[in-house]
């Protein structure tokens, strides 16, 4: 897999995630792979190549980032955040968040979420590569 192909796959994963978050639908790699007409193996390969982690780690990072945003920016309570992110209950969400970040939703700051993975994601999102994924080629 070429790096440009891997970047396109990750960007499409981000679009899929953003389109399905908050729909009370559990986001699973199988579903992402089917929607993108690829395999879990390709999703993992792309994530490993570009971000250095597997696809599950990417989805977990996105969920924790969203949990922080919902809690600290939107001011939602843990019950509502757990429902949006499809956790069985608020304690499951809080446990996952603490395990991932080392802190609680209430004590976490935006700076705390700037993990190496998040920095790579930010660089990818802000690169010219993202424009290439959404441009329509000239058909002659």
C-alpha cells in the first residue's frame, strides 16, 4: 500500500466516524471496512503506515477526543456523552477515558489530548492531501 492510498483511507475513516457519531450506532471496524469497500486488514495497514497505530486505536482516540469536546466545550453530562458515544453507561465511558488519558473528563485539558497520535492526525487533516481526497478529477 502506498502512503497516498493509506492517507485516503484514513481520511475516509474520519469522514465515516464523523457521519456516524451520535447516531446511537456502535462504530465497529467491520462496519467501517464494509462501508469503505475494503478489509479490516487494509484499514489497519493504512493506520499503521501513516499513524503508527492500528485502526482500533484511531477510533478510540477519536472517541476520547469527542468525549472531551462534549464534556468541556458543549457542557454535556457523562450520561449523555455515554449515550452519544454508545457506551453502556457513564462509568464505562469514564473508565475508558481514564485508561486512555490517565485522567478524568473533568480534569482533562485540550493540551492533555495532544498525544503523538493526535498530532499526526492534525497534520494529516491540515495537509494538502485532504484536498486531493475530495477533488473530482477532470474527465475528458
